C-alpha cells in the first residue's frame, strides 16, 4: 500500500498539494456524516459550512490569517445553527496549525492560538448550552491548543533547519575561498621559482656571450662552444617562459624560496625517514635534461606525496621515478589505515597546480589497501606557448 501511494503523482506546486489535502479532508467529513446520518446527512447546513471551510484551505499558505477567519466563521455558523460541534472544526485545526507553523513571530502565533482556543471554546459552550468547564468545551479547546503547539514546534524546527543549512553554506563558501587562496599562493610560488630559473638561463646567456666575444679571434673553437651554450640556454628560456607567463600572478609576499629539483629528492627522503617513514626510492633512466618547470614540479609532487604518506599512511612509502625523452613519470605508493583522517585536499590541489603549470597531469586515488599518487610530466617544452 505504501509503495502504491509513493507511485502516485504529486502536484508540482504548494497550492496544488493544498488542494489535494483539502479535498481529502472534505471526503473524510462527508464519510463521517454518511456514517452518522446516512445519505440524508450530506444535505445539511453543517456539510455546506464544512465544504466552504475545506475549500478555503486551498489558500492556507498564501493567506493563512484570512483562511483561519473563513474556517472559523464557517465553524461558528454551523455550530450555532445545529447546536453541536460542527465538523468544520477539522478545517479550523488545520488553519490554526498553518498560522502557528508559518508565523514570523512566535508571540503572534501564541496570541492567534489563544484567540482560537477561546473562540472554539465559546462557540461550543453557546451551541451546546453548557458551561466553560464542560468536557465537550474543554475537549475542543485542547484540540485547538494541540494544533497550536504542534504548529509552533514545526515552526521552530524549520528555523533550526534553515540555520543549519545557512551555516553549511557559509562553511562551504569559506572552504572554497580558502581553496582558491591556496591555489593562488601555489601558482605565485611556481611563477617565482620559474622566474628564478629563467633568470638563471639569461645570466648564463649573458656570461657565455661575453666569453664568446672575448675568444672570437683568439680561440674560435672555444667561442663556438660558448655560443652553443648561449643557444641551449636560449632554447630553455623559450620553453620555460610560456609556463611562467601562464601561472604568474601579482602578490605582496616577496619571500624567496630556494629552487629545488629531483637532485634534492635525497634530502626529502632523509627528512621522511627521520620523521619515522619507511621509504624506498627507485630511479630509472634519468639521463634526461629536464626543463626547470618539470624538475621543480617533480620535486614538489614527491615532497607533498611523502608528506601525505606521513600524515595518513601506515608508515611505509615507495617512490618510483622514471624518465625518457617524452615524459617523466612519478609514482608514490603508501599504505592506508582504515582509521586515517580525511585531509583538507589542499595538498592534492597543490600537486595538480604544479603538474598543470609544467604541462602535465596528476592522479591520486586509493588502490586496494594503498593510496597512489601518479604524475606524468613532459621532459621537453613544459608548457604551451
């Protein structure tokens, strides 16, 4: 039965859903009347008032106070005419609940609820000719008070839920802003390191050009060698300058960082071992002259991968570096424990920024009981012009 109800189409708007609810309530009232009085019970003032009250409920969310007034008037009229508690009371309960659950001010909801309790109690007392302490009067007042309490409780719950959602939105926005800041800082650091590398090559060009000029007449062969070095340095500048221009950003932090490459990986391994990480290192066919962008990126990727292995791993890591004339491939594997904490994700962001700046890629994902970082970087022409 539940699955059948779940497959029924739902109205797309609140007004449509309220109309369906009002129709169901009207059918319930009609069924009660037929059960009590037979078919003749359908043609009465009480039924007419109940149908008017149910029809008003279609607008209960857009005009809650007006709907409460209409349902209340229908209930009062039907009760006084019939001398009993009219079935329109069911519509009044729904209207009271709506006002209490949607009011922007809880004191207003309490005041409206108190008036509804008094109104229903007074109407029942007048219709039945009984005193205010009669069980019928008290029962009607309790039902109205219960609708008010449930409505206010739902009102407070919705407010609490909205506050939680707002806090979650703010936290997500703050995290995104922090991530963007980290990315910008990483790009700035990359650009400065590449700036140092390009400056080094230009300095080499300047020195070797001076050597060539000095030796041009006395030693043409040595001058040619110097000019060859100028040409090589110029080629490296042409390779690395587009990378620097692609990631360069303005910033106020002028702290300089030493430029490091794969030649300094040994220091990273020693630092990791001193921190308690059992790390192995395998280097294959690294007889390739790496562009500065690739060399720096490789160093930083290994550094960050080992840092993650120390923080979240089981104490063992394996680093493999392979290079040929087309690509440098770095793979860092470390065991992962079932209870390790979730990192901030900024380390992976930094590695991806490093690889992207050099024209390469980084993939990081679990592989069974290991976490694998795999980077592929170009060994010629680190970036696009």
